[in-house]
């Protein structure tokens, strides 16, 4: 029995380097998929957009008027600190290992092989190249549809408000003013006259 246990442990120890190599190979495939799909550049662009929004909020916070030299220095320092913090905490280099691990955890080796093969193919490259154009066209179409929809939504909202007002319970009548209460104070009898 003891020799079976020893054999099992020895087999596990012997297999460990292969499992680690497979894990490293799997992560390398996930990394390759990120590179092929240009995920790094998309993430960098999103982080840049985030930084611009933060800068815009900071500028609004500082006010619309002309800044004094001291305020300009404070604002510049603040924006640099925010940018450094953002890059340190959610910069691509900080996020990359977690994103790679997420892809590695989600996709099997076979999935990654198929995805990589697709994105290396002419069709996959065309999809990557033309996706921004399609996204732009789709966004324009949706915005146009929303413009067409606004008058209808406005009318529906107005109708809804009228119906809600009509369905509201009638306001309760104000309570009648209380009747005047009789005076609870009693008059004191006059003090008897004293003789002198």
C-alpha cells in the first residue's frame, strides 16, 4: 500500500513540469489572441479616453474663470497625480496579466487555436480591419433612429403624464376650522370691600 502511495506521488511530481509547460503554452496562446485582436491598442485607447474624461472633470471642478498662477500649478499637479494613479492602477501593463489569465481561463486550447487561426486568416483580418467602420455606421444609424423616435417619445411621455394626473386620487378636503371653544377660565369674584 505504501509503495502505491509513493508511486502516485512520484507520478504527480514527474507530471508537474508538463502541466506547468502546458499552462505556459496555454497562456502564450491567450497572449497571442490578444495581440491578433488588437486588444492592447483598444484598451490603451479606452484608458486614454478615461484619462481625458477625468481631465475634463478636473477642469470643470477648477471653475470656468481664469485661473491664477497658483491655481494653474495646483491643477497641473492634480492632473498629473490623477494620470499617474490611473496608469498605476488600471494601466494596460497592470491589467494585461489579468486579462491574459481571463482569456486563458475562459477558452480551451482548441478554442484558442481556432480563434488564432481565424484572426490570422484573410477573413479574420478583414473583420478586424473593418470592424471600426461597421461600428461607426451602426452608431450613426442608431443615432438617426433615436432622432426620429424623440417626437414620438415626447408625445407618449406627455400622454402618460396626463393619464397619471387624471388617475391620481382627488386631494383630500381641508379639515374645517375648529369651532371656537368656550373659555375655560372662570372669572374670579371681586374681593369684599374692607372697612376702614
